C-alpha cells in the first residue's frame, strides 16, 4: 500500500468520524426538540462513534473511494438517525429543520477546524500531521455538507425538498429513493456530481467559512 495513501487515511480518519458522528447527533437533538425522542431512546444522541457506524457506509465505501480516487475523494455515511414523524409537532416543517441540522453541523465543524488551523499558525505549530488534519477537517466537513444537501432522497437535501413540495408531488418524488444510491454513485464515478454540485458548493462553503473568520484571521496576522 502507498505510504502517502496510508498517511492520508490516518489524517482524514478523525475528522471523518467527528463529521459523521456529530452530523447524526445533530439530527437526533433537533428531532428531540421537535417532539420525537426515538433517537434518544435508542442511544443515538451519543458522541460514541460506535453507535453511528455503518459497516458499509462508514468503513467499506470510504476505503473503496479512497483507493479508487488515490485519496483525492472520500465519501461515507453513518446509520441514519431514526425519526418517528408521527411524534413531531409539525411533521412537515419539523422534518425540514431536522434535515438541515446535519449539514449545518458540518458547516460549524468546518469553522472549528478552521479556527484550529489559525491557532496552529498563531502559536507557530508546524507539525505536518496536525496541520494537514486541520485542513482535512475543513475539507471533509464542507464536502459532507454539500453532498448531504444534494436534492435526492434519502439525503438531507432531498428531505428538505420533499418537505417543501406539495404532498402529491412529494409522493412521486419519494419514488426515486430506492434508486438514489445508484444514481449518486453513477454521478460520482462520471465526475458529474463533483463538477456540477460538490465543487461549486464546497467553494461557496470555503468563502463562507473564511468570510466569517476573516476578522479573527486578520487580527492575529493569519490573513
């Protein structure tokens, strides 16, 4: 196995586990606030990544994508947090906020990793592994944020669209869900998803993150 590839896996592992775990926790917390305690009762509102790991989505697919792309792209997902929509106080709108919670959490994590990168620069810490991990933390979270906002079920973006559509149209929109995994993989393998969705949204994400932190970065001499 290529040494640089092993290094990339190790650098990305911690940010990836945090990104996936906190993403799911955010869904569960907002669902609980909206009246559904299913995730809480099933122990899914937990920082223990073992409660959220899916053998295929969290381990196998990221490794396959890592090897297939030479470490340039990683895709993964955790076990979806269970939500009983009948328990929500306002199922239509509550499902929208629950769906948005995950991507928003990833955006906030990208901000945290960016703050870490600034802190390393301020204190003149140049340890390559830590510096690259902070950069990876920003990238991983922005990619997951953008990917989850893709408007197809069962991704969060699809659930947001479904909650905004008229009931009859949402019913037909949901018919796509059984084929969505294959659609997303096909779009990834042909680079269409990256070109037309991920790259533009990730670039916007970087602009948002750096725009928010620019005053702090300028103050400490980072920018």
